[in-house]
C-alpha cells in the first residue's frame, strides 16, 4: 500500500503531462489549419506567358505533325484502336485517355492520336515555362540584394526571357519534337511530370495543403501508368520535406497524403480486372496482376 501511495502522485503527474501534450498537439494542429492562405500576386510572365508558349508550340507541332505511318505510331495506334489481340495490363491511364480513338473513323484515327501527342507536348512546354517563371531568385547574396519582390520571383523587364529560352531549348530538341508529332506516350508522361513540378512550386508560394493532396493523387496515377516515375519518389519526398519543414511529420498530413497517393495507385488494378473478366485464355485477376 505504501508503494502504491508513493506511486500515485507520479502516475497522476505522468497522466497530466500526457494529456497536456496531447492537448498541445491538437491545439497546434488546429492553429496550423487556421492559418490564412497566402495570396500570391502573379504577373504576365507567370500567368499568360505559359499559355502563349503552349499556343506557339501547338502551332509548330500541328504544322509538322506526322501524317504517315511509322513503327512507333502504328504500335500505339494498334493498341488504341483495339487491333492488338494481346492482353494489355500496363499504362492504364494512357489506355483510358486513348480509348475514344476507336470510336473515330479509321482514316483519322492516326491523325487524332498524333494530335493528342502534340497537345500533351505543348502543354508540357507551357508548364515548363511556368515552372521557370516561378523559381525563386534569392539563392545568392547578390540576388537577395537586387530582387526585393514577394517570393523573390524575377520582376525585371527581361523576366520573360528565361521561360521562353527554356521552352525553346526543350521544345526544339530533336527527341522531344519526334515524340510530339508521333504518338508514343512519352509526351503524356512528360506532361504529368511537368504538372507535378508546378504543383510543388505553387505550394511553395501559397501553402495550400490541397495542392499536396492532388500532387499525391496524380503522382500515384503517374506511377501506375509508368513505373519509371518511381525513380522520382526520393526527389519529390525531399522537396516536400524541404518546403514544409518539421510540419511534414504531422500525422494528419501524412495519412491524408498517403491515402491520396494510394487512391491514385489503385488505377493499376483496373486493367488486370478488365482483362480477367474478358480474356478468352482464362487467366485470373492475380495472374494478370503478377504479369
């Protein structure tokens, strides 16, 4: 009884400390969510110039659009038009977006598929220009002394030059151009990657957590569509941690973001489910999933 009596105050103090810490963490989470969202002022370079770059690229790619059949183009067309009799369990997002191609007349299916590639490449260049325009210019002492604008975005008269130069270097590169005028799927993957980078840059400015939830969801879709996107996971994870700091470890943020990412990854189950229900060879869902 004496030991219990002596331990009683210690236990009471321990429980009070735990309840105080729990209440402190809850209050800090509430205060973090109640912080007003930052309003970011963007000018012509950040808002309208990317659309101008995308429109100019679209004109160039449409004029040079490949109208003849190539090996890469026919391979993509055979899958999009349903001519390929083999089961397909990869690139589910690409399959969904190209499925309407089979409803078009046969004579314009190849043109429509290549046009989709040109649109994706043009939008990717527009996002590239926007990403360059959103980059901060406070990394060196000279930049901090000269650039005094909010969020340190470039505000000089020639601020349009870096985004345009980046779009020209990328858009006129031979490999990029070839994938922009022939449907290979590469331009669409690049469009997703450019969107992810822009989402992180915009989150750095306005701190809207909804951007990170959409980022996680779209990244899950990108991984389900192309396994190569897994290689960027460490870089994206480090970028989010660098922007958020210690608030990265808030459990509410972690489980919500992870749930959105898993929701995007679940698209990987779509094609095995469809193929197992329609395949004439009799393979099961798990066999398609492992293949």
